[in-house]
């Protein structure tokens, strides 16, 4: 199992090709049997974690070898040694008497010499070729041609066959070795209790505390991989014996979450690396086979697939569909939800869709009519009335003591909290404005509502929906949107959201003649002169405007200038 995964990953990773003109020689020495040296060896390709070599000597999968590499250049000669394990072998098509072997280089053998050796090879590439190589390296992929596709399929097929011909325990026993960690846990979610039940583990201690369950639910409901280290956190909220975790949702053939696989306590002591993150995706997919009969336990049959008329998402875009699905799923659970986004996106309408239209369920901590202390007292009174859902706004207005009181109240009362925020609560938690325990409690499921300018696939349909809604309400024939207005909306060179778009359409309808069939919208575009006082550098203006359009104002970009640069370069490249 371990070698099958390494074999599959090895094939997909990018390696520097070594050609005969590079004048690289190699010698392979066996380590686990009688020392045998083989000098007629050619290095085919190499990277920091593995290499391919070609020779006529026979080696077995899993055998540990030592490989000496040297160059015969006039300048910049190299002479170093690596150790590794053979994880793959294929007949060399150009000479069937030889075999191509792939070895996984041991971490303690990945010295700085190897890094400089690869850096030296990079320096010999032409600029055009170098760009192509670097692009492939950044993607951690190789270009797979038609012939390679057959090999890739056979590799993955052998991985599946190896897995499914055995028992699940055979896979689980290898997990600590594959992920270089101490423990594994498999959790299955029980919708009746709303909790995760431990299915299998090799640990005597299973984390059960509330904060750990919040992390489990975040991975489960959001279908994301969690890679966390608890060393630097002031309040970890997890068992002291757990230093770090890597977890992935287990998804059935319908794409529904059914459980979680969690690895804990890496041997390195820090977060799991990129390779382990890729490995857990494969393992989660393979393990799902053994739970083929396990169905998604949250039914959506009782949920109406219709959101409030005045704040909609188009289900014709991937973003809109995922938001609708998330809201409909959460509506049938008792999980705390955090809805986050810019002003005017209808976060309160979405929260009411989850909790109902009872005005008493909304607690605004920025409302001066009642003190926050009094509002906290009212929460207990609401539960006596049978109210089980609470919508919270402006949580950051609470003091530390008030936040601690709020935390204790909602934990003891077992009510569902739907928090809506324009400010980024994660940034506030990182800057010690929001208590960590409170943040973890109320953000079991996170839902970010993207601004309209990032949803060009939906914007025209949403505008048409508003026009139909307002025309029907006024007993008017439904007007068509002018082509000029459609072009302006799709250009997204403006800065407003649903509520403002709705207002613009209402104003346009009020000013239009009743016999007019076409509606013209007056959209105020962003003035680039406010950004740059130059008419000469129009390209730079365009880059900055595009970058601003790709940023969500509800997300804190403090101390994250790299995000701005990344967005800028992505726009420039496109």
C-alpha cells in the first residue's frame, strides 16, 4: 500500500531530466544484501525527493540502496551520495535488457548539496525552456502524454486493486508509516446525535472536547482539508497530547461527506508537509470504498430550494449553487454558522432563511437602545419561549468579559448561533479582539458571500430577477434589460452589491415610461483618476483596478501584501 501510493505520487511529480550531454555518472550500491556495486548506471531524472535511474542490475521493490552521483565537467564538478528506497520499476523500452527504477530519497539524505546540484542544472537552461520547467515545477506536475496516460492509469489501477483486495485494517496499519505520524482516527458523523463517533483508531486516547469537534465539523461540512499545529496557540482547545493534526473529509460516491480521517502528531513535530496533504486526499478516497453503504445522514427532502426573493444567488453558477446547497444543508442541522461578506449582500436574509423570520431572534450588539449586558440576559429569556436559533450581529462590540459571558450562555443553553459579520472575525480573533474559544464555537461552518463584482456569471440574471420582481409587484409588464446595461454589468467596473443594485433598478423603473419595453440602468463606474493621477500609465491603472475588483473588502488584508501582489500578477499574466 505504502509503495503503491509513493509510486503513484512519484510518477505525477516533476523531475529534472538528465541527458547524456550533461555528463552525469552514477554508481548504485545495495545496502540490505551483500554489497553489490553497479557502475553502468544512467540517471534519467531527479528532484529533491526522488530520482529515476536506468541499469541492467536487478533490484526489488522496497530495497534500500545507496547511489553515488558525480559529474565530469571541466568546471562545477559534483560528487555526492544519496540513500533511498526503490518504489517502482519498468522495462526500459529502448533497451529491454535494462530496467528503469524509481527511488524515493530518504529525508535525511536530502542535503544542501543536492539542492545546489539542481540549481546548477537550472542555470544551464535557456530562458524559454527554463520558464516552462519552472511552471511545471510550481504545479508539481509533469506533462502527461498519451503513452504516459496508460502508465498512469495502470499505476492508479494497481493502487485500487491492492487496496480493495485486502481489508481496511491493512491500510490503516500502514498510515503512521505513510504519514510519518503517531496516530490515526476515523470518525463517522451521526446526524441523530449531531456528534462524530470514533470508528477506528490506533490510539488509547480519542479527543472528545468541544473545540476539537468544531474542527471536525469544519472539515466535514465545508469539505476542506485541515492542517493545524497547536504549539503556538494560547488556548488550543484540544487534548495536550495532540500537537498537530491533518484531517480530510471522507466523501461517498454522491459527493457527500460521511466522515473524517484524521492523522495526529507528526514525527517532525510541526505541520504536515505538502506531500502528506496530497497523500491524505488519496487515502480518503480509497477508504471511502469500505464505507460504500454509509449514506449522507442529513436529509434535504424537507428543505425548500428557494431563497428570499430580494437577495438571491443564481444556481447557474458554481458559486451560487454551492452557496444554495450549503444553506439548504445547514438549515436541516443544528450547527453554528458564520456568514461573512461585504455590506449589502443580504447576510441577514440568509440568516433568517436558516432561523426563521422571528424578529426576537436577532441580537445586534451595536444597538444603543439596550445595553449589551441586558441583551445577554435576554438570551436566556428567549430560550424559555422555545426559541432555539439566534442571529448575532456586531459581535466585536462586546468586551472580553461580555464575550466570556456570551460563550458560557450559548454553551449551556445549546442553541444554534448564526453570526453575520462584515468585519473579518478571523482577523479579529488573530488580533486578540475576539476570544479564540468563542470564535471556534460560533464558526463550526463558515460561509463567505462573494461580492457581486466577483460573480459576473450571475450578475445579469440577478438583475433580471429584480426587474421581474419589481415589475410584478407594480402590475407592470416585465421590461427587458438594455444591451448597454448588460455590458456595463458584466464589465464589473463598479463597486456595489445586491441592495444597491436593487435600488438602482427600482429608480430606473420609476423614471421609465410605462410603455417602454427596455430598461436602461445608470451604473456609476469607479473613477480611476482617484487611484492614479496619471493619464499616461493606463496599463498600471488597469492592473490596479483589476486587483481591487478581485479583492473582497470584508476580508482583512492587513500584513498580507502578498495577496495584493499575487492578484496583481495573476491579472497581469491573464
